[in-house]
C-alpha cells in the first residue's frame, strides 16, 4: 500500500482552448475537473495502476468537499483532516501546440492544531504503508521543517519516505534522510544553487543531494528523460513521445510508477519513465492506466550521457 500526504491539495480545473489571448474572451473546446495536488495525483496514478493507496490531506469548504467526492468516485481511499480554510482551486489552460498556462492559488493557512492533526493522521496509517509519498508545496502555517519532522516520525514506524517538494522545504527535509527525492531540473538547480546545462550537471547535483541526506534521487529532466541515482548506481531513462497534450501531473505519475515498481534500480526507473511519458499524452491531469503505457518505447541505461545538453537548461 502506498500512502500519500498532500499538505496543500487543490481542486483542479483544466480547459482546452484554440489559443490563449490576454484580454480576450476565450471559449474552451473542452474542460475537466479533477482532485489535485502532487500527493493526490500520485494516489490517482497508483490507483490507476491497480495498487492500493490511501490519500491523507487537509480539506475545507466547498472545494474540499468536492475533492473528497471526486476521489471517492475514483475509488481512492481517503483520510481527510478537516481544516477551517477552504481548499484552493487551481486552473490550467492548454493550447493545441502543448503550451500550458497554470494559475495556482496559495491555499488556506493551517493552524498549529491542524498541522498536528495532519501529522497524527499520517502516523495512524503509516504502519501498513510500504511507501509514504510526501508531496507538494507546504501551505501557509507550516514551517519548512514540517516534512523533515514527518520523515522522522514515519521512519520510526518503519516506512520508506518518498519526497517531492522544492525550495526550503526540500533542503530542510534532507535532514530526515528521505529514501527518495524527486526534483525536476529547475528544482534540482535551485537546491544546489547553480545552473544545470547537461545531464552530467544533473548527475553531480543529484550526488550532492545524496551527500546531504537523500538516499536516492529521481530527477525529471523534461523532454530529455529522467535520471535515477541510488545505492545500486546511476541510470538514465528516456521514452519516445508522439504528442504532448498536458504535462500536469506527469512528474507525479512518474513518482507513482517508480514506487509501484519497488522504488529502486533500473526497473523502477523504466516504470517511472513509462508513466511520465503516458501522462503527458493525456488531457488535463488525467493519470495513465496500464493500457496507456508503452514500455517498448522506453530506454534505460547505466551509461549516463553526461555531455547531453538539456533542451531546457535549468538556471
């Protein structure tokens, strides 16, 4: 069972438009509404893969009730923590050429009591979890050290921790020795304080995060592929993608694929790449099912292409 923790969930509304023009009335050609937040997306992708999952998250107001309803309709077990503030609503707008514009709301401010209630809810279910995926930004009211505190408590219960966050929260959480962290190229560059221009630069940055406490690093490098560095070695994976429709939740789908496949080694990286590639070819934040995966389109090697220039260098 994979338990997910989403401290700042959302109600995600996605619109397909022929073109996005500032100041104009734009008529959507399609729309979707999904429960959102990185951990929620991981649970959705895990459930789509046929693996048990439990989503722990704070919910409040009408948007929170709708998130709970949508998760229930998707057959995802939920452990909600009631909060006073309303769950945030996010908007994404997708154009035919793959350009995606996202507007993310800040979310409610959690009180000290609500923060502790969230930690207690995770602790109550952690004993039966193979992995605990702690994902996304921290809402107002939670200090950067919150994920590190959560990692310490979960490790004490014997669970493995996967972490997908950024900025001060990521740096603070390294002290809790998460079993895997999943930054994208920009988040990895921010964490080490220098730009990344090649896959070799990303590998050096991943090694640095491991020296600072992370036991493994799964780095999403956009269209260039993914890099996994763990105790068994360093591996690079890439997949053929015919057309990108939306990258919302693609990184979350990759993390789900990694965890479902065990979380370590080249087989897990191949699953992560397959899930991420499938997700970007689906609309909105739709998560791939096994029928959407194309494992034959995935290549994984331990010969990391150190000199390969990143299509989008990370500053």
